[in-house]
């Protein structure tokens, strides 16, 4: 029986050797193609290199699977040989128990590595009023879940080692225990309920649309691949928009029949006063985008045909943040957090938080959307409409 398994193992080893030889040939061929494509366009070279890299890792994975299978077969043959010779076979229960401890230690190091390496890539310090509360929620949830994670993993793997199978030990089964059931059902339910309620009231405060007194309304519209900004004029109101009115000069489709739109202002940079409530009215013209301002903990999708809004209050000016970080060139940014096309990475806008006096001086210098080019375009549209109407009447007569 053991001899038969040895023959099978030799067959598998032979197949593995053939497979590795074929895989090496494939990699060599792909490498040659990639090298030959050096004179080709950059896109083709990158594509070939990507395929070669993917094929390489797939091959490594398959080889690893074969090696694990062969090692298992060899150990099985050794185990059967030990039994035939009347010796004690491999105690797999002890081996698996030790491996559980090894896995626990390796997992603990992996978690430590995640916190030290990836933990340094977390969001920057919050620069908005609600951002501090969101960070508190995040760290509260993280600490609670990490405590549960550490305790449960230690118990899981130490129990697997401590209570590994032993023929000399009898197992005691506990089919039901009301106290334990109550503890592990009620305790998590209470903790999760508190977290959900805390999050609900925080989000409700952010999205409160009843208290608009003192809000600075700013329209932000996303399209491939830029953000467009629109501020209110002296009346403090934004005019209506209509996608049917979008044109080369009226890129937001502002409806100038609405008198509130006459003094609407355009801007290339979002400038906002510190410690003032900012309401972003979010729109999209083509595909789904996402307004993302990491320092202010602002993120909300911009969906075509579905206007949304986000309210926040900045607490640290750009100048203060530059001093705090010791970075004279620091700027807040608006980014797009939805992959919206080939130039998605270009969807950036500078955000500058200033004092109230600086904001008032800046807003006074901004130009209205109702420019001479827009006025000319509107007059042309009105004239064209008047000319088309008599022609239609003539055709009817």
C-alpha cells in the first residue's frame, strides 16, 4: 500500500516538473514580448508588463498549491509506512495545535504591522466642528471592536491548542446555557445600539435643513473632469438651474429668468470664512461624482438629477493649518472620491479657509455668472425663437 502511494507521488512530482517547465517557458516568452515591445507605444508596453506580472503571480500560486499537495502526499505515505512498520504515526492533533499558536503569534504581528504602517496613513486631523465628533465615533468603534477582536482571537486559538484531541481525555458537551446566551446577545446589542444612536444624532445634526440662518450657500457641480463653483450675490440666494439651458457660455445651465440668479458669482477657488456654517449644494451633470474634503470630514455623492447637500463649519484657517503643520504651501482640497473616468485624478479644487474680513474682501472681487458673453447668448436665443415662430405660422398657412 505504501509502495503504491510512493509510485503516485513520483507521478505527481513528474507532472509538477513538467508544469514548472511549461510555466518558465511562458514567463520567458512573456518577458521576451515585453522586451520586444520597448519600441512600441507606452500603453502597449504597460499592458504587456501587467499581463506578464499577473501571469507570474498566478503561476506562483498554482505552484504553491502543487507543492502543498505533494508535501501532503509525502507525509501521508510516511504516515502509512509508520503504521505498516508498527510504529506510532504522526500525531496530527499536536501539530495542528502548535500551528494554531504559531498562527496566533503571526496574526498578532500582522495586526501590529497594520496599525504601525497603515495606521500612519489615516485621515489628517479634523478641521471642522462635526469632524471632531466623527473622529470620536470612529475611535470609539475602533477601540471597542479591537478589544473584542483581540480577546476572541486569543481565546479561539489557545482553546484550539489547549483542548486539542487526546484519546485519554473525555469531552464534556454543554448543549445550552441561558446565562451565556443572554450575555453574548444582550451585551453586544447594547453596545451597538449606543453606537448607532450616537451616529444617528451626529448625522442628523450635519444634515439639518431646518436651521439655515447664517448658512453660506455654495453650489458645487461635478462634471468630467472638474468642479464648478457658484456663490450667492448680495441677495444671499442662488438662482435656479436647468440642464436644458447648459451651453458653452452657460456651463451650469443657470436660469436667468429667475431674478435671484442675476447676482450669482463664479469662483475658481472655494474660499470660506472660519467658524461659519457652510452649506454645499451638490450637483452632477454627467456621471456620479463624490465631493470629498478629507480635512473637513465631508463626503457625499454627486448624482445626476438628484441634488444633495452637506453642511459643515470649518474651525482652522489655512494660515493656522500651515503654521500647525509647518508647511507654508499647504492647501485644503476638494477631491472626487468616485472613479468617474480616465481623468478622475484631475478633479481637484483648492479650498481656502480665511477670516470673515478676508472672506468679505474676496467675495467683493468675484465676477457674476451673467457676463457679457452670457447676455449675448441669451439675446441670440431670444431672437432665434422670435424668428422661428413666424416661419412656423407661414408653413401652417
